[in-house]
């Protein structure tokens, strides 16, 4: 499952793996499908701001919450619906011990619903699907159980699930969020691949250019202990153009080039966990846990306030990657570092 990124970058949103839930494996980046825990935009805060929560239940990732803000901004009533499509390619890179190399291609989507409860509260629902294909090649003559020999047998990894997030503004300055999600993350025809997450937190809008707060996310990992991550809720507006803000377990520096175009740099922890098919001859029915930190340059474009379509592109490097393989008894079989790898992604969001 994934734990991941921001904006439409749930690729994730989705990144090794991506602000849905089950925020979109071996290549350390899968797709963060993450369940994004974004606090409702508060008056005076940056309307484009969002904090995506990771989810090893998988990333991204705030799509439904952004839709809720669009409802507020456009003064519409009723349910807001959005569709996020994403794709990501992670270039070929080596395992740190030179046991082989790995390359990843992932794509997916999230259907989000932002449901007004009253003037101060929203319920966001998200339905995620992500597909990841791994191309892992062991070195010539490789024998035994390594991350490369196990990964060479991987079939397509499917991750799908549903998440819910409740957000409420208690007053002009304070708000909180609470939510969670459940789903399936499995390679090939693997079963017993249930994953879940739970999160919550608060935010305080001290002034129009400064918001602070903290959240905590708990994410299940197949055949391993749960992962607990801090989820800072921070926004600092330096002027009309520059801002610094948290993105789940990460941060981004954003520059507003115009009303239509923004760009910047971002870094965020990403994690992914999935069940291995029983047909794997080395670790049948085991599990994979992949983590890393994608660091990237991104561009986010929307034609205007009235436009219902926006485009997100991203290019960067995944650093600090590792791939842990666990057997069906819960014991670590191998734990390999992965060399830095270049990645590129694109996301398309449609608001209905």
C-alpha cells in the first residue's frame, strides 16, 4: 500500500508510494493512493493549500477535500464530485548491493465526493484504484533469495479501497479532521491482503498567512507492525507568490506564477505494502514493504477559476529507498536498499 504525495500527485498521487487510501513495491514508489487528510481551508488561508496524508492503505490524497473547497469557492450547494487520473514512471535503477535492477510503471485513479454536512463541516469519500507493474531483473547467474530474485516473479500489483474523512471548522481559527480507510493491496492472485489506516489532527489559523497544527496517521503493513507517522498541518505565506506548506509527512515550497500556474519543489516520505502471490517460489504468500523519499520539481496548471480541469506534472529523484521482503510467518527474509532513481509523473483532475 502506499503512503503518499500531494496535489494531483497522488500518482501517489502516489510516488513510490503517494494528497486516498488504499493518498496511489519493489521500485520504491508505487502509487500513493493515499487517504489525504486535509484540514478544511480556512478563511484567509491559501485556497490552493492542501496537506496530503500518506496511507499504507493507500496516497494522494485530498482530492475530495479540494472538491469541497471548490464548492465553497464557487458558492455551489450539494455534493461535489471529482475524478483524479494519474500515471508515473520510475526509471531503471540498481539495488544497492548490485543484486539486480528495478523499474516501475504505475497508473490509477480516484473518484472523490465532498458532501456538505453544514456550513462548517464536510464529509469526503474516496474510491481508489491503482495498478503497478514492476520490471525487476536479477544479475546474471543470481541464485538464492534476494529482493531481485523474489521481485523478478512479481505479477501486476493491484491496490483498491475506500476512505472517508470528516473535517469541521470549530470557529474562524480552529478546525480538526478525523478519518480512515480500508482496502486490498495484492500482487497477482494473492489473497489475505487487507490493509487499513486511521488518522486525525487539528489546525489553527493564526493569521491569513500562517496556519499550524498536527495530525497523526496509523497505517497497517501486511505481515509487519503498523507504521505511525506525524502529519504536520503547516502553511506559511511569505507574500503573494511564495508559500511553504506541509504535505502529509513532507513539505513543499510553492511559487504562484499566475492565477493559472504554480510550481515548486517538494519532498515527502512514501511507503507501500502489498501481499505476494502464493505462486512465488521463493517467498509464497509473503509481503513487500517499500519506502523512500521522492524529491521533485512540480507544475500545477488550471485554466481559471471557472475551469473544471487541472493538470499536474512532476519530475524528480527518489532517494533513501529500501525494499523489505517478509515471509508469511512475519519474519524478514531480505531488506535491500535501492539506489536513487529518476521518476516522472502526470496527473489530470476533473471536477464535475
